[in-house]
């Protein structure tokens, strides 16, 4: 049984057919209130209709995502806008493009920042309309690229900054700022592993995160390398143990115990 969550990261869809007027743009754009029809437009009532998909659903920053779907037919080619949700109900326009007469569209967009993004496409035919039509929202996970080192030998048996007992088998990572227990998704060589923050660091080699020995072994990391990293929302999680195939499993999977307080989800904090 695996003690960490792992899945294959989808690649870009090969041979995707882009419809007329597909556009590519860097992250950024113009902020518009939720429901607004465009830059400086009047706030409007939003009607949700049509369909929307994003390919792939996970990718590294600076890679290209293809957002495709449909809105109600417009009778002729008409403007549409790809938007991302930011802050409290504020939608930022990323790309302006065209939908065909039957309402279908395909928009290519090169991501420029990491995060768990919420996207939609809105019809922007009439900028001063009192209502706009938007597709259902879709999610896109964008991983930032960071340098990851690994540690362990010489520190086994000690308590980490988050109160966990460091062992050869514990799966977790050290980060300089993320709260203890924060679930972090890492991708390397086409696979993904979710683990919690259990320590502080690293402070050398220019690395952003430090993997425990077991985390590095499960991901196949043997030296300081570039990995994809995405801090996930949700409650803190507890570390698990992992044993290489063929090794003897000693100890019990799960949190290793700590002297500090326990957070929701089982992650533990430094001793008081």
C-alpha cells in the first residue's frame, strides 16, 4: 500500500485542432469585477451555459494549456474572453479571442505563474450589456519549477522544526515559509507525489525545498534537481512512511509522534 498520493501528470494533447482565432498570451491582463462584461464595463448578471474543458488539467508554469468549449451560438463569429478568478470574486481577463458562429472556441494560453486556478470563458459581444453568458468554471493546476535537494543521514532520530521525529522512512519536505502540515504536490519525471511540510530549510545549495530520504527515493531523486511544486489548499496532513520495494518495513506508517501540538489532519508542531 502506498503511503503517499501519486498519479501520472497528463501531457499536452497531441494534434489538438485549434479553431479560428485561437490566441496565445502570457499571464496577466485586465481586472474586471465578477460579472462585468469587460474592462470598464458595467457589472452584469451572469448566465452560465455551454461547456468548458482545459487540456492538460495539470502542467508546469510557462507551458501551454488549451481551453476549449462552447457558448450559445451567436449567429456569426463573436468575441469571447478567457478569465481567471482572483481575490474576492474578481475575474481577470487573460486572453481575448473569437468563437465561431456555432459558439465553439479553442484558446491557447501560456501560463506564467503557479497555483490552483479557476478559469471560465465569457461572451463579450456587447460591452454594455446588462447580462453576460459564461461557461461553467474549470480548474487548472500550475506547478512552479523549484530546486529540490534531499537530506536525512546524520539527522535521524532528531525532532524536526515541526516536531516530527526524522527517520529514514518518513515522507515529507522542509520549506522555509509554508506552515507545518501544508500539503505539497511535487511532480518529477512525469509522476506526482503529495506530502506535508515537516521541517524548515533548506539553507544551502540554492535549493527551495529539502526532501526527506524516503520522499526523494520514492520520487527517484538522487541529487539536487528541478521539480514541479504546488502548495495545495485544504487542512494540514500528517506524514507517512515509505519503504523501498524489497526492503524490510520497520515501524508503523503514519505520523511518527512529536512533542509539539497536533494540527488538524495529524501534522504536528514544534514543542512549546
